[in-house]
C-alpha cells in the first residue's frame, strides 16, 4: 500500500535480518506523508508497504492528493487499496475520533483497517504504519478504564505483523486544555502509561520537527524505551 499514513522503513543487518525501524528514514517519510493530509486539522492514516518499499531509503507516494483531501474534507473515510485515512466525525450527539473510525466496524461487519490488511494478504515482508497527528487521548480513545470509543481492544488487528514491521506514529501529544479551557491535563506519567498501552500492540513513535542547536530538524523518537522517566522522555517534549 502506498498511501497516506506514515510509512516507515526498516534497516537490515547483513544477511537480511531485520534489526529495527530506521528512525531517520521514518522522519523523512512523515514529511512526505504530510503532503496528503489536511493542514491544521486532525487526521489519522494507515499504509501498508511492500517488502521492497520497507527497505528503501526514500519513498514517494504515487497518489492523488486532491482526491484524498477532498474525501477527508467531506468527513468521509478514504479507502484506497494500500491506504486509508479519516478525520474526526462530529455530530450533535457524539464525536468519533479519527483513529477510532479507522479501527471500528461501526455499522459494517469489517473495519477499514481490517479491509486494508485483508487486501494486503499478510504477504511476507510487508510493513504497516498507523499514523495520527495527535497521540490518542485519555478521555476517549486510550483511557485506562476502557469505554465505548476506546481503541485499545481494536488493535488486535495488528497481530499478523511482528514488531519490526509495524509502528504507530504521532506528531504531537494531545492537549485537552487546548479546546477546553479550564480542563486539567493528565500528568506526564499518565500520558506515558497511555503510550505503553498502545505499545503492547505495535511500537509507538513520535515524529515531528524539534529544535536542536537553534535549528529545526525532523526527528522520530521511540516512546516506550529504557527511559521511563516522564520528565525526560523525548515523546513528551513540549507537553
């Protein structure tokens, strides 16, 4: 699959053994992906890559940018052969977050994510990347106590991929007080624990532009690592 949502590339040891996700390549891919998203809006995407695409240093998406963006602007789910994408669906009664829309079966018997993976057929060496502009919120998508719109139980769909061929990536940590003044944000420790819940199904990364030595650079960080200190974990930078 080509499309929207992050693709991520893998680095190989001699002999073809997968070591880990190449985070520099992943950072470049995120920049490529952003050409297809909606500027200033929240969205989620997922993409499946062939084995060859997983091992390339550079990948360009051969996609119709206007078609994808028009679909998202219309509050519809984009469902390509190798890419799916969605924005939050807001109604007078409820809001379905973008990640949930891709993972949920809703009124159908199969979710967009299941359809995507089934089309791919679990061919050897394929990679899958699930991207969201924001980390899944603790109020709804990733709370410790579950709930109707919690995405954690829906992530079993990724079991067919080993940890070196799948990734969940976000750009910014969700800040509840941004849209709801007066709300007390969850602690950094609670947010870090929320990353761990996702990481139980697929490795979590944060990819964004960070300021280093007075210069802005594209970087990706593994969120659940040996560094369990919420005050210094790179994925919580700026929160």
